[in-house]
C-alpha cells in the first residue's frame, strides 16, 4: 500500500493489521529513507521520519589543448591580408569599375603599389573588371617570395571560366540633361558618356578568356576669354575615347603538356 503526505508532511495508514512493516519514503531532492515500524491495532503510534538532502554528482572532463598564439610562415595564414571574391567585388561601389585605383587608397608603400596578376608582377590587370575572380591586398608583403617588401601589394586572380560559355557585362550611360548648367556657358554643353565593359570565358580542354572595354566620353570645355574682336564665350568639344580588348587561349594537349 502507498499514500501521499499532506501539506505539513503528515501521512497515515488506516486499518493496518498488526505486524512489522517497512516504510519507504521518497521525495525529489532527498535521499530515499526506509524505517522499520511495528503496527499495533490497540494503539496509534506516531513515527517521525527525517529525509536527508540528496547529494548532487557532477562530472567535468578537462582536456589539455594548446591555446597559445601560433606563428605560421604560410602565406595563406597571414592575418593582415584582405581578400575580395567576385561577389564582394560586385557589391563594392567602384567608380568606373576601376578596382586598382580604389584598392590603392587602402595601401601605402615607399615605392608605390605593386600589382601582381596571376602570380606575375604587372603594370596593369590586363583584363576588364568583370574578368577578375578575386583581389587580395597586403598578402604577407614581407615574405622572401616577394621582390619588394612593404604593405602596398595587390594580388589579382583572373576568372578561370566554366565548362560552358559564361560571360558578364556592365553598361553606363550619362547625358547632359542630368547635369546642372555651367554658369559660365551661354548654352548648356551637350555632353554624353557611354561605357561598355564585359568578358566571355570557357574552361575546358581549350580555355579562352575575352575582355572588352569601351569608354566614350564626349565632353565640352567652356571657354570664356577676351579676343581681338571682343569677348569670346563658346563650348569647345573635348572628346575622349578609350578602347581596350584582351584575350588569352590555353590548350591542354595532355597531362604533361
């Protein structure tokens, strides 16, 4: 038989035959306690049972590990470098898609900025902006692998392409009706600028990458001067046209060529 204590911890068994019984008391947070009780039908005996608090057991495993600072000579472990992949470059607000000029503002070196394209030092990227795969700056500039020490190094990796023909393009258009009028001009200059940039690539046994950049900036210079016949006020055309086309082709004859 079993029963439950009331609010003050008391309990009782009624109509219990005479004899010796073992009372087992259990409660969460306390140790299980057993008491031997002799029941006599002729009397009502009170039994006081005190429950000791149960002990809590907790096990903690501590493993030995080396959390000290580690010094590595590997280039890719340099903590002072910053890398921008293609997705980050697409989100970066860059004027005229000129990533070299933009990133150069974050660098400083006594001999200027060193530009490395696909592992070879170069004077320019050699491809248009959309053909860049990733850009790294300050990539361990004090390593003996680099010809110039310092913190002014830009590393560019061009796009490798995909098995299918893949391309991207950018277009910019600007016209004078978006601009404010020059206060020195008699007539508002009819300026216009168009900018096209794109790349096309594929990566199979024969890999190729084509890049095109065309920038037509038809500006006008406002001339206000005094001539032999009197004041001169005119808009003089001052156009600037820039074209850039690059390409590369690789063919794998075999594993060794």
